């Protein structure tokens, strides 16, 4: 049983929430860092320490890594299109992680695991990616032993396709023939656990199945039981829309720009994950159906 002390930053996100219980099961002492108090309260049942602070505020992180041996950072701006804040990815991802790294260096943390993104030339210069890579550059010269875990697209970011498919139509950018192997957050969490003590500088990770973009859309239709109807959007139209949106909502514009570029190139990482996207889609849709049914019953009872 190990007693090493680990800080998980971004502990209520898709990866962090999977990683914390894995660490506890493995016997690690776990301190968590989250920005939102409401979501962080659930961590109190499994983490040894729960810290609520905004990592963009350098002063708020004072002492956050004291007594910590390993930092795992899953910090980053939300990839949800409906997220409320407008700050750019650089203003969130780069700044927050740089502040965390400064504390790690001050307190003598021996190891830093950072979750970034798998990168291909076709989208390497978009702002979503450069925000991550700006921090990776800092991490590489920090003197701390580190691994950058680089997943392809997460299953969770594809979940909104289900509700869209249920309405009968999905938009695919380009011809839909570019390929990728998205990965479940639990597989990324397992990868982080595997490099906690040592590992390569970079660890790209994808899921076990390679799909075209059109096949991902069809898998969503299959999960909800609706005949597929795909609408193909010319990439330049999507890119133009991203540029316009960025003027009023920087983060959403940058997210659209990333989606526009990554959707038309192959983005395939080593098949280290074991969870399957089609099974995930089916589980998520079944759970939604159950929740909707329970909500309807509850409404009838109240009536």
C-alpha cells in the first residue's frame, strides 16, 4: 500500500472525476483542486483533502502543493459549447496550469502529469492547441519529471450528438471521411495512473476503434434508434463562422475553429483505451431515457 501524496487539479472534470477514485483504490493520499464548490463537495466522500480555488488566481494557489509529491493536472476550460464563460483557452488553460506549476516548483514536487491533447499538423496552430502547448513548453523546462498525456477526442465531448441525432439530423464538417479513435475519460485516467511515478515525456492515447467522422455520427443515430440524416458543411463555412463568433465569444470561437480543423484530418493515436464508443453511446442514451421517465413519473405524482 503506497502513501504517496497526489494532487489532482481539475478533479471534478471528466478525467479528474475518474482518476480520484482510482488513486484512492490504489492507496494514494489524494488532495483535489476544483473551482466550483458545489461540484467539489461530492469529492469529500473519497478524497483526503478537498481544496476549492480558482487556479487562474495565483495567490489563491499559495501552498496548494505543499507536501505533495505528484501533481496530475486535468485543468482546462470547458469544451461544452454552452459553457457560460467567454475567456479564451489561453486565458484559462495556460494561465491556470502555469500558476500550478509555479507552486509545484516552489514546493519541490517530483513529478507532474499533464493532460493535453493529441496533435496533428492539420490543427496544430489553432488556439485551442497552442494554449496547451504553451504550457507544455513551460513544463519541459521546469526541471520536474513529467509526462504529457495526449488523448484524442473524449467520448464525453461527443455525447451531445445523441440529442442532436434524436432530432433526426447531424451536421458533419467536410466529407466525413477523416478518421479518429476517440477515447473514454476512464481510459485516460488509467493512463495517468500508469505514469504517476515514471513514464515517457509524451503519451498519446486513443480508443480501440477507429471511425470516420460520418461513422461517429451514424453510431449516435444507431444508439437513439433514428434513421441517419447527415448534412455536410463546407469547412470554409465553418471556419468563417468560427472567426465571427470569436469576436464576441473567444472561447466558443476557438472551440469552433478547432472543431472545423480537426474534423477534416486524421487524428489517430495508439489504441491504448479499451472502452468502445458505440457501447458508451447506448449506455448514455439508455440512462437519459430512464432519467426522463423518472422525471415524468415525478411530475405526475406532484400533479
